């Protein structure tokens, strides 16, 4: 064997060893990350409620509003809003609503929730992280990536603690608590619903699965206005999905059964196309429902989306005996 061939063979063997080591490292990291996001770890991260503080806000229409601050035994702080019916007779239903990141807890104030708010105490959290338009640009993307993972865990824990809060309220029927997640909040709601057996139903508005390609698709969508180069979106999408491996919605959707999963999606939605909707729906077990509606994801706004879907969501919740 010539010296050149020996060098080539040595390089190939070295490359194979490095590749195998890298693959083994990636597999090991994925296993560790998945364990970190196990139901047991997330419940432990949430802890139990040790302090509840509310402060009344000016009345608006047929509801009372309060600011809400929760503190858990693990030091986790949750900030949000509470909307309480100003009529009717308790006990009411209870709803944890998780919308998009921009609106946060203010989602409880929109008129699209009026029908539900007549017979349910609604709570909604602010997200543990706020992102700007340039959060994924340049060096800032590394800082954002480091913050996203713990914030995603905390967002799920926030829902668990808000469910605790609702179940302890004397004016809420603990058997009629449900989760509603829209857009990004759909991922949070399906994970929390798979971990916590107390919510009687989980409602997802324009949610989907197969996160890697879905995130890449979302980053390229003109409505998002995210500054990520076209060539980088597949890499960023899959990297971010891998970073959030523990919170893959398809992993938690089956655990919602035997409670009901209700998905409402746009038949022609360009932001969450049908293939991503079906990835999540197919992962879930019966009982499950998929309602197709007309219209884009957040066009013209999240508020308009809720107003358009209000009748559909309310009708399904009434049919399941959660709203009266």
C-alpha cells in the first residue's frame, strides 16, 4: 500500500470515528434533553402554589378583571390576568387561555372571548420571555437560543400553576376546567394538557406538529417579519426544534386521552399548512376532533381570529358539557 493510500485510508477512518462520536453525542444529548422535559421533571419544576396576589382593574362590559401574581414553591413567578363573570351563578367553568407572545395575558380582554367569559373564569399568563424583531439576527440569535429553552419549560409550568389556581377557586367547578391554546400557545397547551390530568379538554387554535419543518416554514412566512436568511431557515428551524425536543407536541398529545382534544384549523392557512396540522392530529388518540374553518392564521389579527372562531369553540365546549 502506498503512503498516499495509507493517508487517505487514515483520513477516512478518522472521519468515520469523529462522525460516529458526533452522532453518539447528539443521540446522548437528545436523550438527556428529553428526560429534562419529562412530565415528572416539569411538574417538579412547577412546584406548588405558595402565594396568590390579585388586584382589581376597572370593569369592562360583563366581566371583572384582576391582575394575578402567583409564586410557586420552586420560586417560579407567574404574571397574568383574570377575567371573572359579572353575572350568572357559580360555580363557573375555568379556562386557561394561552395566546401568542405579543399579546400575552391581554388576550383575556378581547371581545372574542365574551361568549366563554359569560360562564367561565378565564386566566391567561404573560410569557416568561419577550422577543424582538432582531432577536434572531447575528450574535443575538445565540443569546435568544439560550433563553428560549428555559422560557419554554416555564411557559408550560405557568399553565400548570394557573390550573392549580383555578382548581382552588371556590367559584370554579374543578371538573369543568379546560385549556385553550392559540398559535404558539397551542404547543404550550398540548404539552400542559398531556402532563396535567385535571383539564377536561384541550382546545388548540391553528396548532400543528412536526416542529422542525414547521418552524422553518414559519420563519420564512412574510407575516412573521423575522430576519433570518432564506438559506438558514431550514437549519435554524430544525436546530430550534431539536433544542426544544422535550416539548415536541406529538409526544404529549396521546396523553390527553381519554379527555377530549379539539383542534380548530384553517383549511387554507398558509402559516400552518394542512400537513403540519395532520402531524399533530394523527399523533393524538381518541376522543379527538378536527374542525376546519375558512381564513388565515392571524389575518388580520389574533383578536379577529378569536372573534371569528368564538362561535365554533363555544359550541364544542357546550356540546361537551363544559360551558352551560
